[in-house]
């Protein structure tokens, strides 16, 4: 590799010689001509999105292939007279490959490999290494891994559960009361403990107090859609908890007071209204649910000492405070793991697999997202306030909402009204797809087991549609 970094990649947005007065199609065509790789990168990204919609079908194929493989082994065993598989424990390599390709969390990473190969083919090894190793910012994926792992520990979950229990006790601790308290309180808490932490805690509590009771498929999808939407807007009470807000807070000088006045109270109204709407629609099914009996293990479970809970919250608080500095929050995480080992009798094992998969998902997403500014930025600039609000909401379904708001900070001509419109639209659309908001993969990873064949992208979209419309009304008309 050369001693000096290669030419800027991706093509700087300000370096395009856009013709004055050119229409959007003309402008995008000219940008493709100036940098043909724009089209390649966006086609690869589009294929990755299509792949997410096929994930459930691919996982189904993997199960079929594995079942046929096991049937062949059993037949071979019977032919040999043993009555058992010829090679006990052997799995189908093809089935495992299909299963990997059917994992939502792996998809963008898989296509990031394809993108890397394309960059090498078009631009050379140096450019690929410089883009993937230096240009792309992986801080958010790393932060989500750390916060998700910390938030899923027993002391934090028990503390959150006690908080939700106090609210649920107003409804005598019924499944519907837990459903309401988790979907309203947890998203608002996300403004203080960050959205990834709130998503993790809410998903774990819903898994325990709601999804484990086997609700109908319609209610399952309505709940996960509502959860994703509420979490997306719930982080807007502050200027540091929601990734799309975090991207603009410093450049646009938005502080805590600004967020509460312009976003927070509207988000609170929307969360209560959207949750009340679904509660009314599914009131009969929710009322018919009976709380699960506590197992012997739950009854015998020892309480966690207060000092351990406080220590966990201190680690979590430090991670939030140092969110922009990977060396600090990763270093703290190593100390945190040592602490959990030293207090293992009060802990459950720290399961790093789900956070790592979510981090892999987000890392793949930012790799792709960094090459989509060539078309997202002019699309945003071409819209007026209502169109920008709706456009940001729709675009968020196809790209992380933090990427949308980040690109908005690069547009010098944005008025305060346009700034509000793009951020409000980005957080409003944050529940429409699993890629729309950074914490969504964390929630899906926890709740995926309750959906046969995995969470369907279409089912999630339909479940999130009504709450998204409610949030849109609150942010636009209130």
C-alpha cells in the first residue's frame, strides 16, 4: 500500500459540479456520470435491503435442507443396521450457510463484504482499506454493543422491572398492565439511559411478561411495531440519547431545553396516544391474558444487593457519558466484565452473542450508509417543509435515521423549520423497518424467538404503520 492516503472516497458532496437549476433526476444522473461507483454502491445497498425481506424464506430453506440431511443420515444408519445416524451430530454445511444468510443481523455485514470487493475492483486496495478502516465511523455500533450488554444484566433488568412493576401495580400487575407500562415508561426512560438500553430492557420485559403468554400473531406484530416507534421518539426529551438527535445537537446547537420544548412533550403525547390506540384495538385479547405462574427458580431467586445495582448503573452512566470515545467506554466495559465475574453469584452470565450480532448489523449499515449521501442529500434539499418531513420519514425506512439527520447537517441552507422537519420525520419513521433506527436490531434479536420463522419485515411495517401515523400527527400539528 502507498504511504499516502488515496484520493477522497466517497466523492465529497461539495465537489460535485451540479448545474444551477438542474432537476433532481438531472442532478443525480450527473453525479453518477461524475462518479460511476455511486450507482454500484447504491445497487449493492438496494440488494441488501431486498435480502432483509427474504431472510425468513432463506431460514425456512435452511430448516428444510437440514431436515433432509438428517433424514438421509437416519436412512444410512438403518441401512447399516445400527438404527442410528451414521455420523451422530453431523449437520448440513449447506443448511448452516443458508441459516447464516437468513440472519437479519448478518445481512448488511455480508453485503459489506460484497461492497468491499467492489471498491477494490473499481478503486483499488488502498481506497478500500482507507474507507473501511479510517473513513467509516464505527463508534455507534461499538457503543450499542457495550450498552446492550450492560443493560441486559440481571441487576439492571431487575431494577427496571421493579420500576415497571410499580406502574403495572396500578393495573394489579396483569399482562395488560405490564404491556402498557413497558411500552410507555421504557421509551421515555430512553431519553436518560439511551435508546439502546431502553430497547434492551423493554424487549426483555415484554419477552417475560407478554410474549411468553403466546399472544396472537396480529398482537405480536402490533406490539413490536409499537415498541420500535415509541423507542424511536422516546429519546427526544434530551439531546444525547437518540442517535438521530445526537448527530445534529452540536452542529445546530440544540440543547436540553430546546429538545423538551420542540420534541419531548410531543413525543410523550404521541407515545401515550399510540399505545392507547393499540390497547383499545386489542383490549379483549389483552384482558383475556392470564399472568404466568412464577417458576420454582423465580421463587427461590435471591435479591440483588443495592450496592451492586448502583455499581451497574454507574458503569452504564459512564458508558453514556463517554459515548463518543470508544477507548473510554470499551475500557470501562472490560472493568464491568471483571466486576460481574467478581459478583457472579448475583449475576446471570453476560451473553455477548446478541450484542455482537447487533453491532455487526450496525457496522455493516454504516459501511453502506456512508456511500449513500450522493443521492440522499439532494433529495433532502429538493423538499419543502411538509415534503421534507414526509420524505425523511420514508427515507428512514431504507437507511438508519441517524444517517438521514447527519446528511441534513451538511446542507448549509436549512432554516430552523427545515431542521425541525427533517429530525421529526427521521424519528417518526424509526419503527418502520429493522434498519430504520439503531436500537431496533437489539429489540428484534431478543424477541425474534417468539415469531415463527423470525420477524417478517412486512409484518413489522404493518405493525408500526398506525403508531407512525399517530407520531406524525403529533409532531406536525401539535
